[in-house]
């Protein structure tokens, strides 16, 4: 009976490699296991890095408020703002609304006023879009710009420092001392306000408060001044429209080629190929009939 069992077991399992013992394969098995675990950990690390890099690149490309943060929009409504800059203001508002983030709002000219507290849903900015959107078909003889509630009595001058300081104070009261601040302005502030702006920006840097600037067609001298005060890296790229009917933008929202992300994706492909090459299933040829 024992002699009959062996051929039955052989037929049930199919063809096999004729080995007297598997002991010589033990070291190869351990090496393959170590290689598989190493490649698996490497792949997980690459995927996590690619995900983090992609989110970071996306935030840097938009250059407005960091994703998931609760910040403050500081909006210049002084008379020096040119009508064509309204398109950029609308584009900024639309981007913040689409982000579904939480953001407070401070508007300023010669004084600053907190319109929305920190943590407000970005959709609360929607009514402002209409105020800064010129009519599609203005009637002849009428001013094509849309009048805003502050057009006559809230535009006597410009004190950018008041807007920045009020926004930061609002964030501190809300328990968000390092909340980001986005300044949208033509950067045309009063001469006596320049030292106070410099002091505010230096304070933000010392306290690690992120701040970004969107210029509204600033004059060359004002742009150069704020680049010296805030650094060129503080300026966000011009923001394009994100919905139909808003109008042309002053510039395109473009970013550099994400070479880091591309490099990581290439490493993922190399690691997958290495896994298939070194850790793939060993092909066993079928017995010739």
C-alpha cells in the first residue's frame, strides 16, 4: 500500500523540482524575504513622499492660503485701486471660495474694519464677488465699474499696516497666533505708514506667521518697496479666473514643472520593476509529455 501512495501523491501535486532536500534554498529564501520587505518599505515611503510633495506643490502653486488652515484675507478697498484690478480681486475670492477653507476678512483704506471673523466659511465671501464684478452689458453713459458700499466714505487714504495688524489681532483672539495672512492690495500706502508696515512684516517673520501678497497692478516703485520689505517669495502668482463670466485675469496662475514629484514617481516605477525582477515567482517549466 505504501508503494502505491507515493505515485498517487505525485500525480495530485503535479510536476516538481527533483531535490533531495530544500536546505540549500534556505539562504536564498531569507534573502528574498529581506529584499521583499525592503522594497515594500521603500515603496511605501515613496508613495507617502509623493503624496506630501503633491499637496505641497499644489499649495505653492495656488500661493494663497495653506490648505486646511484658518487665515485672514486683508483686502485693500482704497480709491487708488484701479477698476481693472477688480478682476483679480474676484479671482482671489473665487479661489478661496472653491477651496472651501475657513477665512476671516479685513478690509482697509485709511482705517481697517473686520468684516468676517477668523474661521468663517469661505462661502461667506460670495456676496463680495458681485460687488467687484462689473456689469456684463453696462448702459451707455454710466460708469462701467460697480459701486461698492465703501466707494464714497471708506477710501480716504491707505494704511496697510492697520489692515495687517487688525488681521493678526483677530487671529490671536481666535487662538490662531500663527494663522496665515493674505494681503490683496495695490501696495500704495502712505509714506508715514511704510515703517509701520515694515514693523508688522518683521513681527510676522519673528513669530512664524505665514503671509502672502497678491498685487493689484502695483506701480513699479511700490512693488520694489514691498519686495524689499516682504521678500519676493511672499508674492503669489497672479490668479486666473475659476468660473465663467468673471472676466479676463491679469495674469496666469502657473507654476514650475514639479520635478521633485516626477523624480519620486520615477523611483516608484524603478522599485516596482526591481520587485518584479528579483522577487517574482520562480517559473517552473512543465514536464515534457
